[in-house]
């Protein structure tokens, strides 16, 4: 039986494997949003190189106060209008996960889980922004809006 969560997971085979900064035979997408972004990176002429889940950043979880590892969705090198290289770390997320969930009348288990997930995401993104600043890179969150979905 195939569950709904498993439908959008799979192997991505780049059409331009020389652009992939890593092993182009082991690229995995975990959502339809990631698949769309991978296709964009692979086919966009401004993208010099890219990879998926190759950069790991430590972050402290607000849930257990322990240090965990954040596997950033994408690293991307882009040639800008001046033909200079700009580097990005990209997190691909549905827009609803980039904001705190709205408080309901009751604090349900689901609401508490969503608050916890949001807090962990915020900690990851704070660490990623700090990492990028030190490395001269930029951190971006890409949602369905940027993907045109």
C-alpha cells in the first residue's frame, strides 16, 4: 500500500549532471516542491551548480535544548547579472510552515505539535542565517509562491 506521504518521494535524475555538486546518481526529493525546485536548478542557465542535503548545520533545539544537525534542502551557486557568483542555502517549505500556527480556542495535540515544529524550524533557520553570514552566502526560504504553485 502506498501512503500519501510517500507519493512525492523519489530519485531525481539530473538532465545536466555536471551542474550537480555531488553524486548525481543519488539525488532524492522528499516533496513535490523539492522536485519542482530541483528541475528549476537543473534547467536554469543562471544556476552554475547545486546540490541537495549536502550541507549540515548544527542548531540547538528549543524542545530539548540539545544540539541537532540541520540538513539544509539545497545549496546553489548562481551567476548574477554582473556575471559574478552568488551562493545560497535554500529551504523549501509550504508557506503555512513558515509562520506560527494560529491559536485556536483549544490547545489541541495538533496545535501543540505545530507550535513545536515551528519553533524547531525557527532555530534551524536562525543557525542557517548565521552560517551564511559567516560564509558570505544568503539563506532563503522558498515557498509555493516562489515556485509558482
